[in-house]
C-alpha cells in the first residue's frame, strides 16, 4: 500500500490544474525510466513514431512529448485522457534474458512483461494525487478516471453493493453509479441515470418486496419524486422550472442512499 503524507491525508492542499500537470509529468517519467512503457515503444532514450501516431489518432491532440506541453494545451480533459491512454500502454518488465540477433550478436533484454502488474502499480501511484484534485478522482481497474464526488457524499458512492438480485438490482445500481461518476456527463445523461435507479425501486415494488420494509407513505415519496420532476414520465403537471444541476445531484444521492437502506432492511427481513 502506498503511504499518503500529511497534507494529502488531511486534505490541506487541493491541487490546481498546473499542480496536476506537474504530478502527471512525474508519473510518466517515473514509469518511463523503469521501462514500464518499453513494450509500447517508450524508453528514456527512445520514443517510437508509432506511439506518437497512435496517440494522435486515439486522442483529440498530440500528447507527446508529455513533458513539453504548451500552456494552452494543459487542460483537465487532456491530462485525464493521456493518463487513461498510458494505462493501456503500461506493463511491468520481467527479468533480463539473453537474445541472439540475426547478425550473430547476443543482447540482453526483458524476457516478458506483465500488463496486469504494471497497471496495478500505475493505478496505485495515479490515485495518490488524483484524489487531491478538484472534488477527488480515481482511476479504476478498467482504466477509467471517475469522480469521487463531494467529500461528504463519497461514502454513499463507494459503499458496498450487497448481493441481493444480480440482474434486477445489483448490476443496475452498479451501472448507475459508474455512469454518474463518469466525467463530463450531460444533464440528459444524469437524468437517465436517476431514471435507472428509480426503475430498481419500480421492480422492488412490482415484486412485492418494497412493501415488506416501507409503508405506503414512504413508498409514495420515492416514486413521487421521479414522477413529479419529469424524470420518468412526461405530462403537463410535472415541475420543470428548477435548477437541474442542483436537483439532479440531490435526487441521485437520495435514491442511492434509499437503495442502501432498503436493501439492507430487505436482507435483514428475509433472513
């Protein structure tokens, strides 16, 4: 486990965009100099044309050389995109082995690489500083940078999804959380994510499970929220003149907190 130091543990110093770029440059140099990008054509002394072409195709800009970006190129999106790109390229070198060349010479090089081990180490180092930028971010094991959300709400987003019904509940909630934490969600994306959580409660209601732990008044509150604020249906009586940025965030966390409480009550009730 990577040790976190005082200011990071106590969240005394949040990283600025320039701080983030500084950390990112050092992340790249740290793994480059350990030959964790060698299999992809990146070493301390060599940068292949192929990796530059690939980066230019897959990203919306040319990220190499990473340590020499112009001021106008230093944006959150570009840093995050390149962190994700490098995740796909990192692999831990194995032991050195002798190889015979076509010219009859013997050279020493790495005999194998482990992408899994390399990515695991990369994630651990990246997340040391991503958590200190903005409201906090993390790189997951799929190589996606996700928002941790406001510090007061992180526990809800990161709480365990207790096994209940994989198809109709568990996977739907996991997918909704993943979508919510994805960077640059539009308001329509957020609305759809809230609807997906509301659909979980709809299934619990139709299967007569919700009534085991909620009375009708509390049950009605859950569905009135989605129905009256134009989340699930579309009719003239619905409210639409509200600040969606604020209310969508509140609704999502309300539904997620309600899910955690209700599922735990159901599991306890059904024991």
